[in-house]
C-alpha cells in the first residue's frame, strides 16, 4: 500500500510541476515557449494571446492537482476536472494524427508532456475514486450538520 501511495504522489507532483512550469513559461514568455517546445511552430503561427490562455488553463490544472493532494475531501472533483483537460488535450493530439494533420512520429515526441500527464491524471483520479474520496467528503458534511 505504501508503494501505491508513493506512485500516486509521484504522478500527482509530476503533473503539478509540469503544469506549473508550463503556466509560468507560457504566461511570462509566450514567444520563448513557442520556439522552445518541439513541434509547436509546426501547428500554426505565433499567437501570444492563445498561448497565454492555455498557460492560464495549465495554472488551474497545477492548482487542482496540488490542492487535491492536501484536501482529500475535494480531491476527486479537483483531479477529475484537471484530468478532463489533460485527456481532451491528449485526444486532440491523437486526432490530429488520425486525420493526417500531423505524422505519427509526433505521438512519441509529445508523449512526455501531453499523453503522460493525461495517463497519470486518469490513474490518480481512479485511485481517489477507489478510495471513496467523495463518500468521505459527504460523510464529513453530514456529520457537521
């Protein structure tokens, strides 16, 4: 059980660190981010506003996973919302390959920053659900009344 909790810890904090780094980089230096991340320049012209919009989303993802770690009573909701964004983003990248917008080689290139966070999000959200985190929160609310 200790190894499982350690694995969950690593997955959660990987997502927090990556999303927080992306948020800060995209908000502070969107043009630097645009040219630094492999493949981004292949997806369209530089758009500072769009990059910063995504940076804000990444910031919320980082907060959702971090707060969820410390607030088990809110964990399931927070991790579910963060995971929905990460999964939609990963599926969008796969869709671009499926319809021929990108070559299949981008799947491997994008895996660490796109697919892996989504997989981690699904795994830790499933873990939280299996622990009955939402039932714990409801019991605490009912006990307080």
